[in-house]
C-alpha cells in the first residue's frame, strides 16, 4: 500500500524530461567536439577506432542516462521499483531524448551548420562511385536529407532507448515482499 502511494505521488516525468534534454544538448555538443578534434562522422571511410569512440560517447552515455534516471526514480520510491515502472521511466527518457534530438538536429542542419547536409550528400555520392542512378537519386533527395537525418536520429534513439529500458528494468526491479 505504501509503495502504491509513493508511486502515485512520485512521477518520473520531470526527471526524465531533464535528463533527456541534457542528453540532447550533450549530443549537439559532441557534434561540435568531433568536428573540433577532426572526427568526421559523415565520412564513408571513418576508421574503426573513431567509430568505436563515436558509438561509446553517444550510445554508451545514452545507456547511462537511462539507467541513471531509472535508478534515481527507484531511490525516490524508497529503493523499490516494479519492472513496469522502471521500464516506463527509461522509455520516457528515450522518447523525450528522441524528440529533443530531432528538434536539435533540425536546428543544426537548417541554422547552425547548413553545409553539413552538403557533406553528407558528398559522402553518399563518393560511396555511390560510378553508379549514375544512385548519384542522381542522392542529388534528387539532397534538399530533403535534413528531414531524413533528423527523423532517423530521433527514431533510432527512441527505439534503442526502448531496448535499453527493457534490459535495465530487469536489472533494477526490486519489488516489496509482503
């Protein structure tokens, strides 16, 4: 009964919102940091070591953000949390982060660095090589690439966060024994 009252009083929405917003801003900062240190994430020939660094600093930190939010909410609930509540908390982070990253990517591509899409298109054309049909398709889609990049980032973080939430909820769940 006491756990039920705590769950009704303590909602994870504000915490999930703050963590997701912080992660989205972190993601935007990482774009600029990668540029500054010379890691071109849009290149087709990115070295494996750089791919690992980019993956760990983006998705690894995202996993930690979800876990942190779930663990913090668990503490708010008196160190007990159901699987469903932990999953819901983690998924809220993922959904908010996907939304915020989508918005920030749109701002990035349309305002902060309008040449970024040109670099992505050039990398795709380079990867297409001599295939005229692929090159023509890339050039046709170039004005819309920012939309695809934005939605792809938003959806991939949301889906990845859903999977992470399913797993971390198993680790964190601790229900009261009556």
